[in-house]
């Protein structure tokens, strides 16, 4: 007999609010353990389905790498047009079926709310690997881990989120979790048209998170401990002309860093377009490739947590 668990007991990760501060600390500490001591076969005999219906390099492959390192197996969809969705199958039907093939489902989907819909019908945990412009909670975990590595803390800091704050799911989840931290001031640096949505602002207000909105990156830069650069999200624009007009709103050049704190770290979820010129890469402030490497230990720790119930 198949053992179908009740939905309420499942450890779905749909938004960063699904993880308490204590759980986030546990996951970060476990990831740190993997970095220092290596992996154990904690996912042995486990099958992880990665269903990616939007492009991905880092998120899908770091999940897959984490599973391999921890002794599990991956089954994978990496193109929507190779699935029965193209025959008209619903996301819900797909998730019900994959629930019987895997022990956890990692889903990336172009629509906001899709991960929630998947969790409503899944009989295994669902991890949101990006639902349209809405949320990207596992990126936030790795971003927090990165900040911990860079500064030795994830509180008492000033951080700039720069670029496409309207459509960047990375920025939305990050802003939300930082609102819960002590002594964090956020600078939201974006063109007027790409400022943070009201839904995120409301969450910040609930947590009494401190933020300032500005269009001026260079004026804010000297105040920052961390600057997180986001790509203008071409695929979310209705009108290509708007993308063309806004795509180069912020380009962080090496000479801009002369006014910055020497300990500043530059983060980015990647991929990059023009906002992060390769001339930055060799500077000590450039931390984005190190950041990307942390996807593996953090996602291994998260999968362990989701499967431990
Ligand atoms: C981000 C995403 O998919 O939202 N990438 C990632 O997961 N590393 C950021 C982006 O695509 O700009």
C-alpha cells in the first residue's frame, strides 16, 4: 500500500514565511556543517523531482547537485514542452501524478501562485523554486547564508536591493525575510516604474521593517554593507519597448566603488545582463559566484528538513 501522508503535515516551502527564524538558523547551520565537514548520505533512497517550466541554470542544477552529494536520486523536467502540459494537462494533475513518483517536488513555474496550487494537491512536500514574479524562497536562504559568510551576521546591516524590484521574485522574498531581522535597513533602489510592489511593502510594515526607496544608487552606495544587483526581468514585460528603456537603469562600474565601504560585498542571484560588468569580477567586493556555489549546501540542508517529517 502506498503511504499517503496528510497534506497538513507536509513541509511545503512556498514562501519564506513558511520558515520561522529558528528554522532558517537551523538550515543555515546545517549548510555550514556541509561546507566544513562534507555531506553524508542523508537523502539515500530518496527521489527528488525537479520540474522546471521556466529557464534555470543555478537553481535546478544546485538542487540536483545537492541531491547527488547527499546520496539521493533526481528525476527531472527541464522543458515545459516535453510534458503533457502541452496536451492540455493541468498543473494539478501533473503534481498529483509526480507525487507518486518522488518524495519531494521542486517546482519552477511562470505563474504567481502556482507553487501554492501545487502544494494544495501534492501528497509530498513542494518546494517553490520560483513562481513567476512572486517568490523565490530557496534563493533567499542561500542569500542569507551568503551574507552570514560575508559579514558573520544576518542582522544589524544596511542592504541595497537594486534593479527590477517590481518583477524580481528574489528581491521580494529577500525584502520579506530581512524585515524580520533586527537592525536591518533596506534601500530599495529602482526606477520609479520598477519599485517594490505594495504587497511587499505591506509585509514590511507588518514586521516594522525599515526601508527607504530611492532611484539614486550612487548616493546610497556608501551606506551599504551589501548591495544586491538584480537583472531587469525581460520576460515579465508586456511591452518590449519598456524593457529596452529600463534595462540599463543601473550599471555598477568598478569606479563607483571608490565611495563604498571597503568591506562592501556585491551579491546577485544571476544570471547577469548589463548591470554587473565582468570588469567587477576580479575585485574583492565581487561575491556573486561564491554566492552561487552556496546553492548546493543550502539546498541539501533544506531537502533534509523537508524530508525529515
Ligand atoms: C533568479 C530567478 O530565477 O528568479 N535566478 C536564480 O534563481 N538564480 C534571478 C533572475 O532570473 O534574474
